[in-house]
C-alpha cells in the first residue's frame, strides 16, 4: 500500500479502513526532559507561551516520528486560568495545583474572557500555529479536562468524593456547570485546527465505582459527544474494565486506556469503540530497554490494537530512544 500521511493513517484506522501500518499517537503529553532540553526551553514557562508550546508539541512528530501532535503537557491550565495557585515545575517535573477555586455550583460559570486567559489562550494559539505548520499531514489533537477531573481540581478530591454520597444533587449541579468549561475549550481548539480533542476525565476504580461514572458522568460525556460527534478521545488512567462498557455507551469513538487493564477483556467490552494505549510507562518506557518497548508494542498490535500509544502522559525522564522504538516497531507493519 502507498505510504499515507499521519492524518490519513489515523483516520483510516479509526474508521476501521485499511492503512499502510499501525499509527503511533499520544492523546496526552509526550513531552520529555530530553526533548525540552534539545529545544532549549524552560519547561516551567512553556505552558504559557504559545510558540514554545507549539515547538515542544511538534518535536514528537518532527524528531521522534509520532503521527500526532498534542500541545497540552500538564493538568493545571484550566485551574490556573481560574485563579488556582500553581507550582509550575521545571525541566524534569510537571506542574501541580496547590489550591482550590470553587465551593458552590453557582460560582462555576464560564467567565466571558475565559478563552483569553493565560494557559487557555496559549493552547488555542499553539494549536493554530501547529495547524499552519502541519495541519495537512499530522494528526493534531487538542486536550481539555472533563467535568469530573475539573471538579477534583477545582473543588477538591475529598469534597468531590464525599459529595457522591452526601450531596449528589450539589455534585450533579457542579458537574453540569463544569461541562460548560470543557465545551467552550473543545470548540475553540477545533475551530483553529485540531482534528480531535482528548477529554481527560479520571474516574478510575481507585477513586470511585462504575456506578458513579454511569450516574454522574456518562450523561455529560454523552452530551459532549453529541455536541462534537466523532471528534473526542476519552483518556482515563487506572483500572477501567468495570466501566469501559459505560464509556462506549457515552459515544466516544476512541478510548485511551492504561496497562492495568487486560487487552482482551477491554476489546471485548469496548464493542465498536476503538482503543489505544496500554504501553506501560514506568516499567517499559521509563525503565525498560528499546527491545522491551518493541516486545510490548508487538504484543499490543498482535491483539488487534492498531492505534498504538503510551498508556498516559509519559514521565519526563523517559528516554526519547524508547519513544522512537515505538515508531520503529509500528513501521514494521501488521
């Protein structure tokens, strides 16, 4: 088969059509210390400067060979835009959120200037820069945080979890309001050139049972998929075999999952929803050899997953050589 562009390859596989080889993407961050240093960037400042953000995002496509470009490297930008205290990290560490923002549902209104606030605007402008540079050939993936993770970040983990039992009405109102933040940010990234947008929403077994996803979150995810049909990728870390069926019912065309899950079980329960992910981060990509990476990628492809990716945002200290090994293995084909 004639060689495809990265964008053509991804969408062919997403639609279960023939492709020249497996695709290699990451719906979340593939930024590493090695790539940051190669570009001469200060990672603590790259999140807020669109040119730096775009350059770092493009590195995985231009220098490593991934099919995707994704410019949101942390979990903090929505919180930062809404006034949370942020520790911005350094060239070896991701930023972290140090304070909460909201306590009541009525506070959770999208500000009129939300899309122009630092962090939000830098991602939108970075997507626009990336689209001008590689929009015809690469798969450009935007990213937002979904209503559940926004609630964890902005209202607090303990408050959110307690509310599932003590005040489900208040929590439902909060989650419904927070969906609005995701909607406007998704729309803005698609408008400037993103082909897909990842919704990162961390509703794993180590936090809540599958009934919480089904009752509180699935209806909101369903509404988002109705608003942006065929455009959304769900990312959720951890064990999700007990809720992947609900995720499929929410209408996602692609789900990015972790190696804590059995591939065969996930494929069976996912139905028509495509899967990507499962390459182990700590043992394989961070600490393993290139041969370890190739072995794991071959196993994943052999099970029928043809859109290959790390299981989550790669650790900053991941060797770029291990990321290139994913691409080299995929180039060997099916």
